[in-house]
C-alpha cells in the first residue's frame, strides 16, 4: 500500500482545516480586557484539543499568574532535533467595529483570504503549525521532535509566560534546538523573506500634575502652569530638528551598521511612492540620513501613542486641568538595554519639567531587548532551504520594525537559536479593522514548515 503523501492529505482535508480555523477565530480571545476571560480559556482549551487531535503525544494547560499556557509535544526520537513552536492565542481588541466590512469575530472567506480579528496575528499562523504536525503524523513523515508553547498574553505583555520562564525548573520542559516563531511577515508572495531581527520595546505612561484641582481658566489662566501645555512641550522636545531622539545617552549603545549591511537592506523590494500612497501621506518623515527601511529596521524610534487631559466632551468647559497624560513607546535596536532606556527617559523628563508641575513615569510594559538571529546558524540555513523548495525563490533576510518581547526571553532562558518564519503580509491589516490572512499563505506556510523540519533534521544528522 502506497504511503499517503502530504500533498494528498492536505488536499483531502483542506476544507476541514479552514472550518476548524473559523471556529478558532470566532472566539473573542482578547487578553487586554477582563470581560473576555471566559473566552480566553475557551481559546486555550481549543488549542490544546486540536494539538491532541493532530496526534501529539500529549497536550495540557499550564496555569500561570495570567492566562494559561498551552503546552504540547511529540517525541519521535530523543536523538533527533527538537523544535519549539511558539505562538499566541490572544488577539487585539476589534474596535472600531464600524470600520469592519464584516463582523470581526465571524470569519468570512473572500478573494482567497480569511477575514477576522486574529486571522494573521496570530491564530492563523498558530493553526498552520498544528495542521502541519497533523499532516506529518498522519502520513508518518515527521522527521523531528516538536513541542508547542502557545500563550494567551502576547498582546498584553506576556506576564504569565515571563514568570514561568523565571523559574529555571521549567526550562527543561521547553528545551529545544530551535524556537520557531510565525508571527512576522513576508515581503510578498512573489518574494519570500526571513526576519533576522526584531526591535525591542518599552511602553510608558507619563502623568503631569499641576494644581490640586481643575481650575477656572478665566480666574487662573495665565497665572498657573497648564499641565497639558507643559506635557505637549516636553513631548515635542523629545525629537530635534533632525528627528533624532534627544534623551541623553539614548544612542550610546546603538550599533552603526556597515555600508555593506546597509546595501543588503537597500536590495529589499520597496517603492516609496506606493508606501506613501497606501498610507495616504504626501511624504515620509524620520531620522535624517536614513532610508525608510533603515528607520524601521535598524534605527530606534520614539512615538507618542496617546495624549489626553482636561475636558474633551461635547461643547465647551473653560477649565485649566489638574492633570495631563501621555502614553509612549520606544523601539530599541541591538545593544540598547530596555531598563537603562527607561531610567534615562525618566531622568530626562524630570530635568525638563518646570517647578510648577510634578511628573510621574509609569512602566506599562517592562519591555524587551532587540533580537538578532545568528546569521551563520544551521537553523537559519535550514529555513532558507525550506523556502527555496516551496516558493522556488531564495528568501531575503530582513529586519522587522516590530517587537515580539518574549522571543528574547525565550532565547535567554533556553540558550538556543530562534527562527522567525512568518507568513503574513504587511497588507494583512494586523491590529486594524478588516484583518485578514491569505489562504495561499496558510497552505504554503504549512508546506514550508514541514520542509524546514526535514532540512533541520538532515543538517543535524549529517
């Protein structure tokens, strides 16, 4: 009896795969709101059951201080390499609902894409890995050991997983030769890519307090410092005329890439005019002396994510507010330390603030350092071969401007390499209304993951 091929198995079961993914996407697993706590646990239970149904040796929930981790494993042979697949089952909030063309938690397939919150980030990519395992086990072609670590708080700081990793007794459970992450993007379907770098991140909230109560702007305006005015001045002062960040010491450890490395980045297909058109802007703006791709991938950044205070309701209210607030994030590059950057920012803001106000800086997310993949690693070479086989095109190596904070913590805890093998596209509207994931990406992603397992095992054995 001929062995069933992976291609035949996927073709036979592809509609079931998508129906199951739709069920997963219907669960509003929003980790940032306690309102969805029950749905979070439903999503975790769904992932556990599907790993078991795929044929894994075991799968279970691991309780944490936050939402549960889903752990699963299949051991073929302890002498073979082990891959730890990391992903997350939580999703971003769906607001504003009115901008969705279809309900965010009622998945719809149209034009070869599946639309729903979490379709690309990260449920579609997580489920792709589960179905890859099922396919290899069903066809008796799994060449290595596979573990799953799927968390429920990636979108809200990974508190549970971070504390889990702090206990060194847990490291043996997760020990692997490589951490495989599919939470990044490709350049395009015509030009695949592998992410070799992620920026780190810190997320802060600033509170500026002036008078001990809101004041009448007629009786006090012009005589008392207005926290909103002063906060805006301080925030505006965080960049100079060349769009460089003015925090003293901020650039001290920022690596200056060689011209050869910058030339590699310049080879990435990119149209500035199309980029501007897609965003509805007439021009880009960023640190002087660097291209748009360099500003995103290899240079640090600081952005104000929200600012508020005083009266914002309908009509007028002549008030001089007692407090003003801002939220801001900084993206960090290799060698910058997140804790050091937080302290530098806090010290700088305290020197900028006039005596008429008090400033308090709160760390919203403790932050993470940048991740750079070992360019000479065997696992990266195996990933490149997998892409060449499935996509008939060698993947370009790119640096991603985004952050996956837990990746650096996994690398530090487990002492192994990571491979950032994502299959989304920049056009997937991740974190935005009408998020979607291409079906071609889903199924070719499965094939690429399966090929990666084979090449990794071959290189390990040889």
